[in-house]
C-alpha cells in the first residue's frame, strides 16, 4: 500500500524525520531510520536520509507503512480557547485576501513542537479569519522574539512569500537592547556561525548591518538589518562581541544573567517587500516590556525611523 503526501509551506526546509513526527506522532528514530534504509520512505521517488530537508511541493511516498501501530504518543494539537484566539486576533496589523500581519507576542511559538504546545498556527487555524482556508507559516521568528510576523491565507500566497524570503527580497529590521556599550555606532558584521545537524558541524556565513540608536555604559539600543537568515543569527552575533541581548538565556555571558527581565529584548520592528509592483511596509509597536527596559536603562528611542 502506497500513500503519497505533498509538502506545503508549513514544512518548507524541515527535516524528513521531523516531518514524520509532526504528521504521525512520536515515532522512534530507529524505526524511521530502518524504513528510510529499506526505501519504504522516498522523497521525489528517491531514497533519502533522515536529515534530508524538504521543499514546497516535494512528494513523499510511504510504502506499506502503518505508523499508527508504532507511535509512542500521537501528536496532540493545541486547542486554543476563544479568549486566546481573540487576544491574538487583536494583534493583527493588516488583514487582506492573501495574508495577515500581526505584532507577535514574546513567548509564543510559530508552530507546535515537543517543547511547546501553544502556537500561532494552531491558534489561527481556529480563527474565523481562516474559516475557509488554513494558516501557512512563511518565515521564522523565535518563540521569545516579538514583532512583525506574516501568516499566509492560501497555498499560492505562501509559495510566493516563501520565495521572497528565500531570495532575500524581504527586508527586515530588528531592534535589540544589549548589554554594554558598542564601540562603533554603525557598520557591518560578517561572521562564520556554527550549527550542528545531528553530529555534523556546519559553518554558515552571516551578514548583518547595524546602527546604534542610543547607548551608555550599561546598555545599547541597536537597529539590526540581517542580510542573511541564519538561525539565531542576531543573538549569536551580539553574543560573539561580548554584548548579548538582555533576557537571552541561551546566548549569554556568566555575569549577565541577573534576572533583571524575563523577556528576550529582541523585536522584529519592520518588514518591507514588494508584490506585483505594490510596496508593503509593516511596523510593529514596541511591547511594554521592551519600553520598560529602555526607560530603566535610560535609552532614548525617539529617533527611530
């Protein structure tokens, strides 16, 4: 028995083994590896590895597999209350026939995972805004990062927006409050960032333009424009120069974790892109926790563009 699945934008750039777990539940890795080795799971009619990455419209074929009998625990979708749905709908900046744009809150994931149940995709799937379709995630934003976030309404819009992000035709501006005083007021960071795919070490080029908006001996408010889109890029780059972002529990220095704030002080402030000669620009107001720390650290943000 053969079952065929087509990859949509919500799974773009996802590992095959993660895709299997997202769809079927907590399948043992050893079993996934066995089926891949035997060719019972194929991507675009070819044998693959568990680390292979998926792209939109890829075809996945499963041959004589019934995961229902082997899963450890079936994945349970997050079921949002009406209050949670309404509170996230209230964060919407723009709602058109192609997508919505919202000012995402800090502390909520874009998609559900093993460590996080509450997520935007499951929330908006229950919203009246998506009653005749479903939400498509077209880009990443860390759970603890607030600010501008786009969710597509149709598969066609999702494919278009995903392509714009991949081709670097979406211009993003972030704001961060970091520890200490940056030496330069503006410039460009070019780094080799390291990440791991299992045990495999991968080095990626990362480029970011930066401008200091205000600073003192305790903290700096920095405008960041990433040219590349590496995972945790901005957080890693600020950490590498010894001035991590306030509230960052992963990329921190030993003497900066004083519990001053519980929120990551990284905000997706602005996004710009163009579709069919129409320019779109969206700006997300600063969250209260961000403005509070600016006040505490005596940083002025009145000259934001």
